[in-house]
């Protein structure tokens, strides 16, 4: 009965590969997010979808492509992985369009290591 | 640029002591939130305080907000070893929420 679940938890892959991370929420929230946390623990938003509509698209390489088949799912596909993509990627969800008003529910993260 | 910045970066205390963490931000906000992150886990929402509120409590947590100084503090009373985690403040910027770099709290048993 996990609220926000993302898979896989760990992902080790070689440079140049393409990989996907999946996220699902069962909270009935309207908005889902992808965040990247670097080795210094800085959290930076990447994308946000509200009812399958892209509403936040930060300046990230276009090798990163989000996809929301429905409001309960938000996946992240990464092409041509680079060493600098190594980080922990968090999926999150919130009610409404702005988590600032309601708070986020985070998944447990996907630790991506590119070798 | 970072909106919220926590201070101190790291804090080590004995079990039973109080822990205070501070957050400063740069621009006007509507709300400020505090989150906890245990090692290897996702962030957990602790408290949201609105700009028209000055203080909020939740169990052993007390959050204050001073909009004139653009700062907030999180007080954890009677700390426990299980409180060992990183604590982040987060401020709103339109549709986005900006997180600080966090305070790493270590509570020694």
C-alpha cells in the first residue's frame, strides 16, 4: 500500500545506455514530479505533470524525457546516459498544481550509477 | 540560486537534548515547509507554515516563521536517536518548490 512507489530502487548502467525509471502513486493526487538529488544532497526539480499536462520543464538535457500515461503514473526515460547523470532521482506527488500549498509525498528514490 | 539555506550544515547532539535548525530565504513566500530525509530514503513532509502564521507545533516539533527576517526555525525537543536524519526547508516559487541543502542532524544515544 505504498503511496508513491518508484522502480527500480538501484540502477547501475554503462555510459551510452538508455534507461527508464517508473513511478506510480495511489493517493489520487493531481500532480507528479521528478526531482534529482546530487551527491551534496541538493534537490532540484526536473519536471512536473498535472493531470498528464507538463507544467514544469526545467532546463535539463533533452536526453531526459518524462512521460505521463495517466495522472497516477509518471515515468522518466534517459537516453545516452553520462557519468554526470549519476544521482538519486525522486518521484513525488501533490494535490493541486503547487506543492507549496499542500506538501509533497515522495517516493523512496532511485539511485542511478553510470559507470 | 538556492532560495532556502539551512544552518547549521551539521549538528550533533545527545539524546534528550533539543535541536534547532534555521532556514533563511531570499524572496517573499506564501508558505514554508520542513521535510526530513532518513539515509537512503525519500523526504517526508513534517510541517507546512503559511506566511501569515508565526508558529506551528506538531508533536515534538515546533516551527517558527519570521517573514520580516525571511527566516524560519525548526526545533525538535527531547531528541531521540531515531531523529537522526537530514532536515530540509522548502519555499514556494510559483509552481515550484525550492529546497535548501539541508541540516544533517546526528543524535547520539
